[in-house]
C-alpha cells in the first residue's frame, strides 16, 4: 500500500499472484467457451478483479449476485444440484466435455487462490482480517462448480438442461 513495500514472499503478494493466475486462466477459458459459459466466466473474471481492487484500496467488498444467483441461492444450487439441474454431484473424468474440464481447472485455481487468501487474511492467532474476501473466494469457486454441474447435466444420458429446468 502506497510506499510500504513487503517481500515477494509476503502472503498478500502470494494471494495477488494466485488471483493473477486465475485471471489468466479465466481469460483463456472465456476465449474458447461457448455461450452461456463465456459470459458467466467473464462475470467471474470481473468478480476476481473486484477482489483485488478491494484488497489494494482496503475497501469492503460488496456484491448482490454472481452469475444471476444471490449468495443464498448459490449455496442451495451448489449443495443440491440434483434439485436444480437434474445432475447429482460428480467427480470429473477424462471422458467429460472439454467445457467441464476447463471449468474444473478454473474451480481448482479458484480454490488455490482461496487458500492463499486464507493465509493472507488471517493474523498470527488465526483470526480472519478480511472475511469479505474469504467469503467471496469461496463463492467464486462454488460458482465455477455450479457451471460444471450445469454443463455435465446438459450431456448426461442425452438430456439437455436449460435455464428453466
């Protein structure tokens, strides 16, 4: 912040590096994914960029919806995907579509960034110093998981999922 410099090994620098890597992968995925995933991944990208802005400027992070879902809706959709998308929880496999595999990579990178955030935003006693950012990181990876669920559901046993399901 300002004229205060820290070592490159500082947890905040590691967090920002993890977000940089996630942003790069989000951009690559956005460039090859078809609708609606390109737009949704773009929204996740903007969300990641907002996180960094709030960290740098020490502003509180505020959001209402991510990819059309409130926090409460997102929790329900990620915990009970069968009820919302007709697709149960699953483990990705090599036979899945490239879209599922790309989204899974993004989800994994978001989880890595979330771990970096947990390290960066907790004090020596383990108290959280930026709960908003940690909560947002969890929400981001959950949203990417929901997108995986949607894609997997579209290709399960020849059924097609749509937003009215």
